[in-house]
C-alpha cells in the first residue's frame, strides 16, 4: 500500500474520531442547555463511554502503525499533510506515554475534585478542596516526569500551546505587570453603574450583535446557560451560549467573546478541521479571536455608534438620557476587582498573572497547597489592591484547578497579547482601516482574518503563526500600546 | 468463570450499547429540535458512525460467545434474567442472520427511498417513489426468506411484536371493520369547527396537561418539532416533542399521546431498561399507553371538566361562549377523512386496516407496486367513503414504507385494542373507578399501570402481557364496546 493510500486510511480513522468527539461536545452542550436535572448521573456515564471509545481509537495499534510509517515518509506528503501528521504524531506519542492506570487515576481524581470544589466554593471553605488539589498537584508533577521534564512547569504549558515555555511567558507578563501598574495609577476611581434591561431584549440584541460580526446562524445557534461557552458539535454546527443578567450588560460582551471563538471555528480549514478533536486547537489563537471581537472591536466607539441609536430606540428609559460618549465610558471602566471573569480588559491580565505565578510555585517551587489562599490574597492585595473576604471570591473562584488544568490560564492573557499583535499588523496592511471601522465593514475584517489567521491557524500554533504572519515573536508591546493609548488620561 | 459472572460481564456490554443507543437518540432529538440547517449532512454521518459502532458491539464474537454459554445454562438464572437472555438471544440470532452486505444494501436503499419519498410526496407523484418502493418490497421478501418464512408477512410482523401473526390480527381487524361500519352508519355528519388559540398558550397548557397525567419534568422536557415524537435519551431523560398549530387543538392530544408513551418509559423496570436499545420494546404495549391517555382519558368528560374552566379563564374569547358539553362534542367528532394522523379514534383503525391489507398483498399476493395507488384509493372509497385527490394525501402520506417499516402499522390499532382491554380490566379491579376519574386521581391510575403494565411490560410482549394480566387473549371486544358505548346515538 502506498503512503498516499495509508494516509487516506489514517484520515478516515481520524474523521471517525472527530465525529465521535463532536458527538461528545453535543452531549455536553445538551447537558448545559436543556438536560433535565435527574438525567445528570446517566449523562456522565454516556460521556465516559464516548471518551473511552475515542481513547481506544486514538491509541489503537492499527492507528499507531499507520502513523509511524507515514511519519517515516513525511517527505512524500504535501506541506499541509506534513503539518497534520506531525501534530497527530506528537499527540499520539503523548497519549501512549501515559499508562491506562495513570489515565484512570487522573480521571477519577479530577471527577472527585470538581465535586469537592463545588462544595468548597459554595461553603467558601478552601480546606474542603485542599486535599483534592494536593492530589492533583502530585499527579501533575508525575505528569511532568512522564513527559521527561520533572517538576518543570514547561511540560504543562506545552500541553495547551505547543512549544510555549516560561522563558517566553515571563518577559511578556513582566512587561504587562509594569505597564498595568502605570495605567492603574492614572485611572480615576469610578462608580460602576447598573444597566437594568429585560432578558428578552438581551437575547434578541445579542443575536443581532452576532449577526453583525458575521456569525452564521444557519450553521449555529445561541442558547442560554449558566456559564457562557462556544462548542463545535458538527462540521457546520458551531454553537455559542450566553448568560443573561437583568442588572448588567455582560451578555453583550459574552456574545462578542463567544462569537469571536465561533468565527474562528467557522473560518477554519474544513479539510483538516474535520480530522481534529476539540482539544487540538491553539488556545492562544482561539482567545486572540474572542478578545479581538469582545474588546478591540466590541468596546470601540465605531462599533457602538450605530448600535447605540438602536438601543436608545429599543429602551429609551435605559439609554435615552445618555450620550454615546457616556455609554462608552461606562462599558470601558477600569476598576480593580476580585473576580477574573468580571474584570475589565486592563486588570484582567493581573488576575491571570497571579494564577500563573501560583501554578509555577506549586509545581516548581515547593509551595504547599494549604498556603495557596494566603499567597493568593497577598498577591491580590499587592497587584490589584483588593482583598477577598473569603476563598469563594478568592482562590476558589475558578473551576480550572479542580479539573487539573494547570498551564491553561496563561493562554488567556497571551490571547490578548496576540489579538493586539494581529490588529497592529492588520492596520499596517490596511491603511484605510479607520474607514473600514467607520463603515462597520466587519465582513472585510472577517475575510482578512479568515485568510490570515483562521485558515492557517488550523494546523499552526500561536508562536509559529504570529512569527510567520507579522515577522515578530509573541510580545506584549502592541497590547501595552493599545491599552496605554486607550486609557491615557 | 461462573454463569453469574458471565451474566454480569454480558450486562456490562449491553449497558454500554444502551448508552450509545441513547446518545444516538439524543443526537436525533437535536436534529429535529435545535440543529441549524447547514449541519444536516454532517449530522447524518455522526449518526451513521454511532450506528456502526453499536452494530459492531451487538454482533461481536465476544458477545455471541457469552450469550451462547449463558443461554445454554438458562436454568441457573432468575426468571427475569431468563426473560432478558431469551430476548437478547433472539435479537442476536436475528442480527447474525443478515449478512453485512444485506445490511448495507438495506441501509443505502432506504436512505435513497426516504429522499425519493419526500420529493414524490411534495410533487404528489407516486411514480417518483415507485421504483424505490419496488426495491424495498424485493428486499423485504428476501428478509422473509432469510428469516425462514419465504414471502410470509408473519416474518415481518414478528420483527415489531414478538409472536404476532396474521392469524391473530385478521379476526381482530375483521371485528373492528364490521363494528366501525355500524358506528359510522349512525354518526351524524358534523362540521369540524376551528379553534384559534395562541401557540404560547398551547405550549404552557400542554406542559400543564403533561404534569397532570404524571409526566416528570425533572426527568424530561417538551420541545417543538415538525412531527411529534417521544424519545428516551438517558435513564432519567425521556423527552416528548410537540407540534403547535394556531387553528386547531391537536397539540393538546399530541401532548397526551406522547406523554402516554413517556409515562410507560418512565415506569419501566430500570434494572433492565438500561440494558435494552430503543427498538427492543413492545410497540403494541407502547401504543396502548399513548392511546389510553390520548383517547380513553384524554377525550373524556371527567378529564376536561376542571380543565375547561381553566381554558375559559385563559382564553374567554375562544372558549367563553361554549359549554363543556359543546367542547366535548367538538373534540369527539367522528368524520371519515383522508389523513391517518388527523383521524378520530373510530375511523383511525380503518386507515390502519387498509395499510395492513396492502402490505399483505405486496408481500404475499403478488400485488405490483404500481398498482398501490389504485388499490389504496379504492379501499378508501369503500371503507371510508372518501377519495384522495392525489397521492400526496393518499398512499404517499406516511413515511413508514420508505424506511421499510412493513408490519409496523398494525401495532397502532392493536395498541388501541390493548388499551381498551387494560382499561376494562382496570375497571374490574377498581370498582370505584368512576370516583377516581371524577376526582382526577391520575396518580392512582398511573401507579396501577406502572405496577401492572409498565414494569412487567419491560421484558414481555403484548400478547403475553395481556394474557397474564387479564386472562384473555388480545381481542377487539373491549375496544368495540368502548367505541359503541361512547358513540351510540
């Protein structure tokens, strides 16, 4: 059998795995949107069986043999296929390094930990979660060992974004820390006003926002959930979800954020995306796209100029007495706070940096799990000048650690970093960008992103993409320029 | 390994198969409820992969060996497990009789046929569907041969309801035909009035109806679709769907019908139902439960007495000027018509009998496919006194034949038959039944059904159930009594 026909055979196997992975995403989507409460236990079992079948297929000897032979004959493949095979080979090597004992221990530990975390968070008591976090940190250290980099946090970073290391992140985060400190020193202390709007209006207005930025409702939909997310449940079925609060406008920015993720998914290279599973994406590129639409576009004057007129017509009692400038200042308030997911675009990165520093301390520097709350509170006091009243609004606020996602948080801020680098490059390539913005010509921007980011970003990591696109390495300069420029007083 | 531990192992395999089958039901449910239009092609592929995996698991040598050994040692098992193993062994023998070539030919033929049927129905032109129906009838004849009963329709009946034969059906259908003719001769010709009600009201009122009959919304939900159905997508997740029309009240009766199906599913023996796939149910028992709530309860005076007061309060402009008696007569109008799914409870059975007779003619009596429209129209004229203006409202109206479901239609009328037998037995066992009805004490009725029908009906066919419950064979007597009594003039 020729390498080409072996490749065809391999792609058929991956196409099946991808479809099963999409089904798993659909089952999870239903769990968050429409599943009745008593179905929860049975649902977990359904997901576990799908995961087992996917794992079996991903680690089958047949697949391993095909991959091995094709990998040894890479030179006979097209450039894209080479990329594709390298990525799958890397993934396969990672998968096969972990014994099934380790995989099932990991799975049972995190299942228990997430339940413990929910209770601990509700009871605002870190001590209920600490023993589980302790086990997870132990397993993560074992993971670094299995991956050949004992007690090195880099091993965990690489898992979420290929080739990402502390040596790349550290200078970027230091620059951001310094710049943020300066911006915060000059920002006036402002009172956050409440916008009271009907949920029904929010639902229809967020649909409108999604349509405006180019989200295809014929290949997706928006539903209500407890915590917003985006998920690809099929090749032409990329769904966003949203959370609606009567007393703030967060759903508008969630729509733009999840919509940005979805535009990336809708713009990916279909030939390859139907061969990849949900976790085989650059998280940094993903976050760069969500943040671009949420912040760079979605908090700009040009974006809201026509929309604010509609809002004033829709809800004169809420927006009628306000000028566009007042509205813009209210959706761009910078104010240090305790909760990451509610943070503004300036202080957000400090929330991430604190988590990054604590994760490194736990994996590399011998920080004890029971010292986490103290270090957490101290860093919040130091970087943000705020102090959690309890662990529920402190180190228990995020789900990530309970499911073992160490090395994940940094990708959020690196997404901000990348979005600013891409935007800077876009402006250089399109000197008429101000006209494009003023005309709200988002199809033009989306078209450029599809060609330059979404399609090439299907099989490329963020570090490689930013270099080949802009000629620069990943760096904080453009994000800092953007923020300093926007929030200069 | 002991037989008991082999049984345990086998049950684990079946539990996995059931969960995958439930996932497949959820994926299909989403396809009908919330899937965006462009996702259709990818969705079919997802379902095909699940079907393949389920088929592989169901026909694996490991499963076959376990089943064989356990079947040879049936006497070591509990009565329920014996029943369970007999059913699975029968299913396994059926599955393994068909070559994979036959299975894939069947699958590709019916996929094409359903598309051809859709077009033919839309164009009202049977000739576009005829070549496909011809292929399907050929394959069905091959099926009877493979099943050891060449050109015998019984082989197909047995597939949907174990041990069902023409010799059981024929006298039942003859009795119904005669009795229906007499009822129709005495029924006055009435004009069907339209009820115009808002969809929003129908949605909330049907939720109320479902709650009243005991449907558990903590373990299910109701959603809007093009054609109503019920589906079990998890152990505690049994969903109903509904179709809402502004100009009639069909959604109310659909809610009771699908709700009846769902009550049966919610009442089944959990120990075994989590080991069975969606097609391993008695269709006759299922239909007896949907028809019981839709017709025997759902078109009765006692049921609507309190509800009609609510309806008059909700929508005085629609129901305010009408008495309860007038309303009851309007929802119980008997009028021969062309479309099965819109038929009343008296004429409905004639629609089924016509289909049954034509199916027998096609399989056993050499009726040619292109003669179907002529025979169809002739029988409608003869039995119902109506004549289709075109095949769209004639022999193309149902999906069943396009997916090869021959032998399925009779289970609908046998469901009516069984519902009347069960109800008759209930009344004998509960002489105070009129009080129960007058008090709308549906929990009491449901409790009795769960104990006497739902739980024992999990591993028992309709023929066996009706005999062991009532002491009688399946017979039309009680249905005819019920209809004659209700519609006597």
